C-alpha cells in the first residue's frame, strides 16, 4: 500500500472510529446503568434484610457489615458518576460529528462546485443541492441513477476511463465532458474524482467534485477567435503594404506603356498594320492598370473622393444593373431601412463594393437561389465591437448581402479577403473582388465581416460609421472648353525619368511650355531662376529628398498664383506624413492616359483663368 493510500485509509479509519466509539459507549452506558441499578437494588434489599434478621445480633459484627455495605454503595455511586462522564463524552462526540456534518451540509448546499458520491457500480449515492440550483435536477431525479445518464454519449469513454483509474489504480484524474441540464441544454463540466477508502484499505466509493466551466470555455473560444482575427488582420496588413508597394511601382511602368502606346496610335494611320499592335499594347496596359487599382484598393492606398452618401440611394441607383448581372434564375430582394443614417465614402468605390459582393453571391449560386440586400442602422456596443477587429463602438450603417449559395467553411473564410485567393476554377476571376471590398471598406473607416457555413449560404456585413451631415448634391458636370492650341507654362516634377519625359512630351505636343525637374530640390532651383510666370505645378507625390506636398508648399509661398496638380500612384493620407496631400488638393491617379492628362490640365488652367478674370 502506498503512503498516499495509507493516509487516506487512516483518515477514513479515524472518522469510522469516532462513530464506533459512540456506538460502543452507548452500549457500555446502558450496560453500566443496568448493572448500577441491579447492584443498588441488591444492596438496598440486602441491608433491609440484614437489619430485620440480625438487628439484635452482635453489635460489632453488625457495625462491620453495615460499613461494608456502605462501602459497596459508595462504589456504586462512583460507578454512577463514571457512567455520567461517559454520557457527557458521548454527547461531546455527537456534537462534534453533528458540527462536522452541518459544516459539510452548508458547504455542499452553497458551493458553486457540485459534489457527487458514486459507488463501484457507477450509481449516485449522494448529490449536492447545487445540481438542482444550477441544472434543475432534484435529489430524486439523480439518486441511485447511473452517472452516464446525463453525460453526452461521445464523452462516455472518458468518464468510464476516469472511474476505472480511481477504483483500480487509486488515481485522481480530471476529466472534462458535456452534461445535459434538465431543460436539455448541454453544459461543460470539469470534474475530479477522489477515492474513499474503508478501514481495510479498499476503495469503496468515489467523491467527485465538478465545476461548470461553460462560460469560461466560451470566453476562451471568443478570445481564440479574437486572436485569430487579429493575426489575420495583421497578415492582411502586411500583404496590403506589399501589394501597395508593388502597385505603386507598376503604376509608373504602366503609365509609360499606356502613354507611349497612345502616342504610337495617334501617329499611325488607321490602315497601318502596326496600329493594331499599338492598340493591343494600350489595352493590355489598361487591363493591368485596373488590376493595380484593385491592389491599391485592397491595400487602402487608392485615391478616394469621399462625400456624404445615402446608401439607400446608391443601392437603388445600381439596382437595374444588378438584376441584369445576376440573371433570371436568382431572385433579388432589397430591404432598405427608412431614415437610414448617412456615411462618408467614395460613391464609385461603394458601388464597386456592392457589385463585387453581388458577383461573389451569384457565383456561389450556380443553380439559382435567393439574394437579399439589406440596409439598417445599428448602434455598435462594446461586445459586438470586440467580436470584429477594428470595429469601434457607436452608430453605424449596416449593409448586408445574403445569398443561399454553397457557403464556406472556416478555413476558406480565413482567406477570402486575401488578394488572388479564389475558390473558382482557372480563368474565372482574378481573386481580387473581395480583396477590393475589404480595402475600400477599411479605407472608408468601416469593417466587413462574414457569417457562413457549408451548404447554408453566406452573409456579408459591411459596417460604415454614421455621419451627421446631409448628403451633398453632385456638382454639375463641367463642359470642357475647346481651344485650338493650349498655352501656359507647366513645371513637371517626377523622379521616374521615363515617365517625366513622356509627360513633358505630351504637354509640349499640346502647346504648353514645359519645364522638367527630376526631384523637388531641382524644381526649386528652376522656380527661383525662372523669370516668367509658372501657371501649373504638376508633381509626383512620393519623391526622395523632398516630397510633392512639401515642394508644393514651398512653391506656393514663392508663387501664390501657381496652380498645383499632384500625380499619385497611391494615397498617402497619414496626418503626420510628409507626403500627405492637403485637404481638397487636386490629384490625378496613375497610370493615366494622354487624354486624361490633357483634360485635367486644361480644366485646372481654364478654371483658374475664369477666377482671375472675375
């Protein structure tokens, strides 16, 4: 027998010995009381008989006999005192045992932990009142019933193995399992069994102490999901920075490709065989530019033009296009909330978000189905804010797109917003649709979430912060003024020399006088040395030594009448960044074509001419 087994056996033996002492003392007490009464009666009867028979006998003999009888009576009195002491000892032991049992009762009735005593057959001998208070089972519901009756069938092997460890090996294993309440709900319990030893050192019962850890497990699961979401968000952030950097560099190269191919097209005759080649080069460059725009959207580095929007109006404006897009075998329903809050976002980009979500839902329902677009006002509380990374508490507008398609498992949901990830076959999409959704929503200050399961469809939820301002009416379209030949002086600044030369050539061909600089320092030297007015500064945003916005600030102080137009491959709008564009700055997103460049330059200079003349 191990030392631990010996200690348990001694503890059990000590408690058993207390009850044995009580029972033995009670039996001894009754026997002693009986003997005392019998002796007392006999002595009394003997003294009475002696006085009657020998009252006239020898006085000395009579005195001696009386003294002997009195001594016996004294012994009987002492015997009675001893029996009284035994009675008091029995009462003390009974009180001690009663106090222990009362303490056990108070503990078992008020403890959050649950206590069960199980015999070797697996039946319950005792169940603490907590089973009724917490799980709804009365004493009669559980007493004498097998333990496994309320345990999930999948957890039976673990329970039986733990019981065997206690009875056969004297171990005290812990086990976690699902327990069914009387109402039918499954709760998670953590139990630890302790053997009860008899005086022979044998295990005859088990005391099982259990604790309901359902809430703790749910909190741990929520924390694990939160950590997974944060890791995923960090990974998306890193991929976004990489994608944005690649897209920025590609935009410069694509600007050269598109610009020179447009120049070739303009110089070649319509029937020239080479014109078709130049056209295909231009189209390929434009398709590549569309991909870089999507990468910039994912990395939240595209140039946006946000304004106050009514999301209901955006959904209704593109409703007819959506129906044509999904086909006749999919039922489209819209459920738009009245008094919907306003959001601040780029309308064209929000339209792209809706279109991409609809396309994704359509592809998830190849055999048709139902598609629901909903808008609603939601007030994000602390609990919901913690469930989605970067979702802040406060009033939001919620756009929900729900389909009845094939759905997605958890592993797929972890990757759906990553660029170039797709579950579609080869040639069916670029894998940038949902990545664009993610980037646009994030850049607009919102959060996108998903709820999906295989075979149960998908629900995409787009949360956008509410704005208190009213929607701003769209500005009337400016009709470009046609002129025979442009005029004015333009300073072009770009650290990409090929793109700088191309831009300068396009502007010079249009009639402008062009000054070129490869960086901001060189541009300042030109401005200080130039005697004639400079009508427009056309500068790249990201440049070494001196960024475009920093250069613009310096030139504005030197020449306040010079208009500023920024060329940018991606948005750098951090408030503390040297390359942050000033509010309301005019910008032209790379890569741009010859016509887009000329239209934008003419618009700025013409507008400026009208303001000056006024």
